[in-house]
C-alpha cells in the first residue's frame, strides 16, 4: 500500500482504504471456545512478523491485533487458517463505534445502584418485619426513604423515559404500570412514614426496580450481541472497484461507479456492477447468484452481473448499470416486497403485555375505588392500589422472558448460531417444513473429486501442484482430495492458465496439463463435471467431480425426517446435479432451475397451505425466499443480502447445529409458558390478599422476590444440558 | 438501641465502598470479556495484560 509508507501523501481514496499506522485490526474468530483456543490464536497471531500484540475476547469471539502498518488482514487470516481457525476480517470503523457498549454499562451501573439500595433497605426492613415499632420503626422508614428515593429516581430512569414516550404517543406499554407502581409505592410510603404509619413499601419499590433492571440488562446484552454480530458480518464485504480512469487505475467504492466507466476485475474478486466484458477471458462463478454449481466461461462481448465471482482471468468491464439499477439491487427490491407480505410475528411477551397492562390498571383502580367507597379513607385506598400494583408487578414478563431468551441464544451462540431477530426463536419452535437451497447450503463451493485414484501415484504430485495453482472450483476440489490423501506437490514451472481451458505447466521439461482436455462430445455423456490430466502426450486421466455435501448436511436431513418434518429442496442449478443430491440425501421433494421469484412464490404457496416454513439458503437467488419464509437461516459464507434477509446466521461450516437450534427453540418456548404460569400462580395467591388489604410489606417483598427468583432459575435451566 | 446510630452508618459506608469498587471495575473493563477471564486463569502463559 503506497499510502502506508508515505504518511505525508495527500489523502485520497488510497489512504482511506489503506490501514492506518498502528491500526488495531479486528478479526472475528467464531470457532474459539476454550482457554486452549485463546492461547493458540494469540500465539498464531503474535507469530506473524510485524504483529506487536494480539488479544482475544472470548465472549465476543473476536481477536484484536495491534500491528505495524504494512500488515494486512489477509496475512492474519492466513496465519489463523494454518493454526486451524476460520477467521473473518472486520471493519474497525464499524467495530469502534460498538466496542464501548455505553448503554450496557449504563444499565449495569443502574442495576448496581438498585441492588445496593435494595439490599440495604431490605436489611432495615427486617427490623420492621420482626416487630420494631414506634420511634424505631419511624427511624427505619426514614432511613429507607433516604436510600430508596434517590436510588429509585436514578435507577428507574429507563422505565420512566420509556413510559413517558409511550404515553405521549397515546398508547400503553409495559413500562407504564411499572412506573405507576414505583411512583405510587414511593408516594404512599412517604406519606405513611410522615404519619408514622406501619405500611411502607420502599423495599418493594426498589426491589421492583432492581429485578426489572436485571431483566432489561439481560435483554440488552442478547440484543447487542446479535446486533454487533450482524454489523460485523455486514462489514465483511466492503464493495470496491478498480476503475480505469484516463490517468490510471483508481480504487473507488462500488457505489461511485457510473454507466460507461471501465472497471478492471482481478481473479478472485466480485463483479462490482452489471456490464459487458470488453477485454479478457475468464470464468465466472455464479453459484451465489443463481445456484449453478459450475462456472461459466466468459469472453469479450458477454454480459456479467454484479455479485458474480471472477475466477481465473483478468477482465475489463464496461459498466452498463451500477448501484440501484443492477440486477442485484432489483432482487433486493423483491426481498422488500416479500418482507412486507409477511405478517410480522408478535413476541409472546408483547402479546401478554398487551393484555396485562390495561388489566392491572383496571384492577388497581377498582380496588382503590371499592375501598374508598367502603371506608371513605383516601389513605387506605391509595395504599391498597399501591399494594396491588406492586404485587402484580410484571417481573415474569420483564425478567423471565429476557432470561429465557438470553439462556437460549447464549446456548445457540456457543453452537455457532447468531439469532438476529427477537421473535426468531419463538417462530423457529413452530416450524414443520424445512426448505433447503442446494449450492452453498447443502453443498460447499468446491466439488468433491471422484476417481482421482486413476492418476498413477508417480504423477499425483504433479497433479496436486497444478491443481494448487488454479482458482477454478474443480481444481480446488482435486487439490483438496490430494491434500487429504497426503500427497506433496511436485516442482513445476512456467504455470499458465487459459480461462475456460485449463492450466498447463512444465515439469521436468515435459509439458503437463489439467483441465478441459477431453472434447465436449465425450464429456456430455458424463452426468457430472469432469477434468482431464495429462503429462506430455501420455494418456489422459479423467477425474469426475460430485457436489460435496456440507458436513452435517446428511445428519441434519436424517434428524429432521425422523421428526416427521417435510423437507423440500429448491435449487437454481440444473436438473442432474439437483437430482443427484436429492437422491443422496433421500429428499423426495425437489425442484431445479428455479428463478428467485419462483422460489419466493413456492414458499408463499407453502405458507398459504398453513405450513410454517424454515428456509435455509445462502445465495442471492434465495434472498426473496428467505424473507418470505416463516423463519430463515443463512450460512455466514453466503451473500450479505442473504444474511440480512434471514433471522439467524450460521457461523461454522457444519449444518448440524440447525437441528439443535430447533430443539432449543422448542425448549425456550416451553420455559416461557412455564414462567407465565408460575407468575400467574403467584398473582392468583397474592392479589386477593392485596385487594383484601392484607398485603403487608413483608408479603409484597416475599412474593415479588420469590416469583422473580423462581422464573429466573427456571430460565437458567435452559442454558445447561 | 443507640448502637444502631453507629451500625447503620457503618454498614451503609461499607456497602457504598463495595458499590464504588464495582464502578471502578466497570470502568476498567473487567466485565468486557467474562468468558475469556474465566478461561485464561487455566492457561499456562503468564497474562501480562489482564485488562483491555
């Protein structure tokens, strides 16, 4: 990078893209899970020359690296790959804005204050409960007031702000009864204390605050983790393009391209805009866009579209459509349409809150009115209203649901699944049909070489060396197979790759070739892709390839089938490979050559028959379907658009965690219902007492703490095996 | 009962000390990577940068 060695150069595009001196680079390493991994990752990173320090954050599964300016992220990911860890570079700009989780710390601080105050007030209250009276009781009450009032004012702010916002907007939310309960409890307790009365609810008010803040903090942590993970994934791909200007090539953002611009695309890069190839030959990987598993040969005059991957040769493209006009953007619009059509799921807790908030207000008001009519005593009736509000405090809603969600999503996170949407778990529990995409989802990009054993063992090293040198998926598949077999590459020279034809080189003075050596007529009879290998003018060895299944794909399909779930395979690929995979996985329902809009239509049809569909897909052709499904999962290797459209992102290579996720979701749902039942039981016992005027501060404190503790304990059970 | 006049302020002061200590830890970033801290204690390598 020129800018890095010349810090005095005027800033331009180059300097913005180049890493800053002493940049703290961030890597996402989803596979770290133990103390040993921490050491291994840090050692691998520190082993890279130029790296001054590396620090792993196990909670966020990230590594921060302090490195010299000339170290780029690819060196680091490569180093981690050799150490056996998959790593993704993160955009430090995006991370920097999130590394200081200001809201989380703020909540934690308020929680600490509330907890401190609650413990002290509870201690003082013990004296009152155990029979202190007269001046002693008044003194305890006054000290409690002195601790509780400032604490409640400070700690309860998030509730007051939210309740005020809801009231101004003219509707009720959970925080309105909470705020009312706190304010009323503090006000009546204060007036009781002034009149030397026995009923002061300072402990209950601050306890309410503390338990609800704990729920709020858990909720925030779950959401923040999911959100930052999603933002990190978004930061993985920063679309850039090399524009060929009159005064030389310049790196610009893909969004800055205009029709008519000329763009150079290097092998391995994504096509930044739609256009026509004007120079160069190459092969284009369309697997993410259409689901085709084999690359297509490209020559001048052909059209390529944004998002496709360039494999083997350098291309020069004349842009015909950029930004919003590309095919890519048009499919994104389709996603928006599909999303608008999906009825937004309402979280169980919100449904409960919708019934709960008005109910509690009416109950408290009726109780207060009844007592006022009966006794004509304002003081007693307000006391009763406060007691009712405190006893019916929505701890079960405010603490139990976030506790379950945290436990469940924490468990999924350990398995490599990121839950992006709050209601996704609840929707996942209802799934009865699972729709899979083929390319990139059930299968991986590099195909599996079959019958490479036909290459004599003396020639395998040469084949490995040739295959290693190419970026073509078939060559990669062969290289993978040979590497697995432990074959070392031979020394070759003068490597030359002809896009669409293959790769050739010199080995011990003989010319060696790998690629399309057999003519079209004979390959057409083979059901699968094939590649020829030849040394000098010796016999041609034909290696055939099959789509390689993702690890865990077979186990996942088996497990889902044994549960009686309906499984469908929808692919944009040609009929033969789709059928081969469906047969291998014993999936009876499958369709090939599906266009994006057809996939989405298929899902809508399923939804109209009442099926709750889980869509698993990674490509652009899946995005509309992902958005249309009841709930959706995308692997992290997929396109941005697919990850954005889906509810859950799968980080690792293995598909099997999806089955575990379904199980966890069902358990989480059961725990939430159990918690609601528990909370209702407490209310059924305690509310009549409160209305009857028998709820002493001791009963209020006991019922609240006990119900909060039981529901959280029940939620925590989920996180364990 | 006059002993309460001493004990209550003392207990409040001690509690407040704990609260202040917690704030200090929060600011030092001790709660940024709870899982990592739990695991690092088991590794053989000397951790010369326990914070951050």
